[in-house]
C-alpha cells in the first residue's frame, strides 16, 4: 500500500508498531498520555525523499 508524500509527492514508507511492545520493564503504552492508551498500534509513515513523517493511531 504505497501512498504519496503530501509535501513532495515522494514515496512514503510505512512502519506499524504495536503499543504492547515492551522497552525494558515498561510497555510502550505506559509512556503515552491516557487518551492515546486506547489504541493498539501506531503506523508511522515516513517519506523516503524528504523525511516528512505522519502518525496514524490504530485500534
Ligand atoms: Zn516528501
């Protein structure tokens, strides 16, 4: 699923991270504000050309 960068029209690279993942003794979720802890994962889209980044919160 490729999509174009809104800034330069370049190719966006998509990475999905689970918020249940753990960093040492902490889960990623514990670092988030309460209004974001209801989401299960976050999709990070980075333009390979200009570095423009978008975040999508996924349930
Ligand atoms: Zn771009």
